[in-house]
């Protein structure tokens, strides 16, 4: 798999052949190494290690550091030695280059052949992964270098997984599939660009064994499991020999529900890019939106992947790998693909959304022009430095296929175009099972569809009835939902839909959920009530008077505008009364704003610690601030700046 644009490949190879070997020697190895008994030897000085690209089913873990997931990954990728061999470049002087992937981008990692060894008398024994071939040793060294600390990096890794190393080596994602028959499994296994493997927990380790199909017995095909070494053979398997065992289809299904599939095609090309200059919205969370356009010239199958940061380096040089099965500290990512039709119309193609380090889609695209909308949501951690925040923002996009688009162009990112894309997504995903009609008021032609999809929750109203309606939505449990247009929590909403109009109420998931829930889930519960203008006026009048009469309310008078500030256990309410004959512009300036977030239906101009809005003459309005963490105290200091609008 190589870049469609060969410029990067040519530049990397030119640098590889111009580099001085001594630049890559581990001069500081003895200073950094925790094991002072280790010495460095060149591979050619160690007997019986061959410079051959053959599979090794007798791999032994390192004595210098012990990463069993890495051994598993090597066992899987050596199932396709043709592709694996293409990762390596070599010079006659013992300098190696290894093509590895980080966050969807491919790099040539240059290493020398100086290898940590233990001395047995005068004879050096490998302290790295043990193999009769050079390639696993050099590959291991290159992976250590891309992580940032050379060989010592493996000693400070937390949460490393088999999938993490597979993605670094192959640049491909792994998916799980359940097979219903032996024939179905055999068909996909015959495609040599697919590597199939199963995982099992045994002897306190997660082990991966590669699947092949074999005629071990006459008239019976068996499933062959190839483990990383003899000690890792699946114990329930039959006819064990070396690192291999065999299972019948019945035995296989009894032990394994799903199979992991790695697609590693040599003929695939890739176009990759780092996403830049997002549209940013910032409140208690940070939203980044990217909008790109590309053209497909031939009908074909494609893999499109959005990559989030794969690992972080914490204090003490500890490398934390973002385990796909555990809470991810970075946030939610979303990818939506649309085809552009005539007259500014769009057709939704596919999408994905998850709290994961990478998401992908696998569409079959026909000739035409396409838009891809990528969004990310991060927790706006107040205790993070600017550098720490920037590290989590890095997103890369890759498109893989036999023939990929030559370029991906950034769009002008018009806000209205984004809205139109999301509208087309909603209309394309409407489900009859989620439609509610207004039969109780004899208006069956008024309908609302409610659905959750790709990290969105939407209420889509179509009013084809004979009256206007107003409906109040009340969430019983917020479930970490935030309103899309304001990025603020909203526990209730008033929806007004005129006759022959449609209306969309749109929410997205709050990334705070990953900090507060072990198992991330998208849950919501709500009630809905039709109301009229008189009901709204009565409810609002009662609510305003309750705030004024509350003993915890503090009154502030500014010219002809009265401001009531009510503090309660869950936050604060600020109530405004404009008793003048002119409209007014109000700005709230916070010098302190701790454990609070703005929550309301009104559109405000929010800029960090400043909130600006207008209030009409002879009107009242309320502003709500809820606590972010209900069980913790909140604090604020504010001032008001009021000017009349003539």
C-alpha cells in the first residue's frame, strides 16, 4: 500500500540514502538503559540470524522488555510476508528503513543494526524479541523509535494492544465479523488480502491465533489456528503440533463468536492528509468542524478513515496508548459522507461516530463529487495548557482504494451548507418506527420523527396540517446531551412549527460522558406536551414572580432595568425586566466562572467570560446557569454593562 502521490515516497527514500549511519547509533543507550548488564552488538555479529523474509513461528518474547501484544501482532502480519517485506528498506552498511503508520500517516523510520544483547561468556544473546530472522528484531526497534524513546519506550507503555501494533504496521483498521457457516468463513479466508484471526484469554494473556482452512483429515475440512508460539496454542484445540492446533466448525463456533478481519491489500493506494483550520466553537466543550470536497473518477470500493491521536506521553515519560476498549481521554469524532447532486442537493452515503481513536467507513462510490464532514468534540479542560489542548486536536484523514482521488480540497465551509448536509442526513435516516402523529388534536398530517444516529439525537417536525403548533420537550434524564446550535445543555425546549413548515431540534453527545461513565451509552428519556400562547404567558408569569419572592434572590437596579440574581443548589438564575420604552443591549462580564455552564433556548453571543444579548422594551427574560458537576461547589463574580438601543 503506497501513496498515490509518489513525492513523499521519493523524498523519504532520498533522505534514507543520504543519511549518515553514525547519526542513528545508540550513543546514549547505556545512560538511558535501566539494565546495565546489556551491551550493543551489530546483527551480523550474532550467529544464526538470517537476513531473510520468512515467517517465524517460534518467536520468543524479549528479555529486555516484555510486550506480548507485540508478539501477537508479528504473528498476524507474517501471514502476508509479501506485504510485510515491502515495509523494509536496507543499505549495505547495516542501516534499515521501516515504513510505519502513525495516526493514518506513513513514515520511513530509520534505524541501525545495533541490538541490545546479554553476554553469555563472550557470546551475545538477544535481549530483544528472539527470532532466527532479522526482520522481527528490526521491526521491533523501529516501533520503539516511532513511540519516541527507542528501546526504552517499551518499558513505559501502558494499555498496549494487538490492534494498536497492527495499525502501526499495516495502516489498516481491524473489524469483527460473525460467520454463520463454514463456507462463509472459507470464502473470505481465500481472499489473500484478508488476514483472519481470533482472540482468546489464556494463561492471564490475550492471545491471537491466525485462521486458515486445511484438509487435515479426509472428507473433513478443519480450521487451523496458528498461535504466536508453542506455549500459546489454544488449549481446547485438537492435534496440537508446534504452534498449531485444529478445530472442527462445531468446535470453532462453540469457542468463538466473532472473527477479527485485517484487510491488507498490496494493490491499495492511499491519499492522506492532516485536517487543518477547523471551524471552532468553544464553550464547556470544544467543537472542531472540517469540510472537504473530492472527486471520484471510477466506480469502486473505498476505505475512508478518520484518525484521532493514538497515544500520549505523560509525566515520567509514560506512554499511554488509547485502548479502544477503554475510556478515551480525547473525545468524540464524527465522519459523514455525502454525494453532491444537482441544484445544491445532497445524498447521504455513509457515516460513523464513536469515542474511539479511529473510525472508518467502507462505501462503494460511483463517479461524482463528494463532500466529507468531519467533526470532533473535546472536553475544554481548564487545567490544560495550550500545548496539551493542541495535542488532542490532531486529526488525519485517509482514503484507500485501488484508485483514489488525486486531491482532497478544503471547502469554504459555509455554515448554511453544513446545515443543508445535516438536514439531508436527517431526511435520509427517517424511520417509520419513530414517527409520532398529532392525532389527539385531529391533526394526523402533523408528524415528528425522533431518532439517534451518528452521535446526533434529532426531533424532525413536519407540519402539513391546518394549524400552527407549539410543543414543549422536557428531558427526564439529560444523558450528556447538548444542543447542537448552542453547545449548551438543555433540559427543556419549546418548539414552534408553523403550518406548511418543518422544524429540526438537534442534539449531540457531550464528550464529558467519557470522564464520568465507564460504559459509554447514548440514552435519553423525554416527555412532550402541546401548549398554547395563553399557557406560555401564565407559566412564565408564575415563574418570574417566584424568583422575585425567593429570599435567596438579590435585586440589582441599573437605570430602568431590574436584574434579579437567584442562587440555588444547582446553579443560578438571572432574571431581567426592561421597564423602559427602548430596547437594551446587556453584557455580562465574568471575572470568575467556576463549575457553571450557560443553559437556555435564547441565542447569546458568548465569548469566553463575556455574554452579550438584547432585551426588548417592556419585556422580561431569564437566564439559567447550571452546575457542571452537581456535587461540587460553584463560584462566580460578574458585572453588567447596559446600553440602550434607540
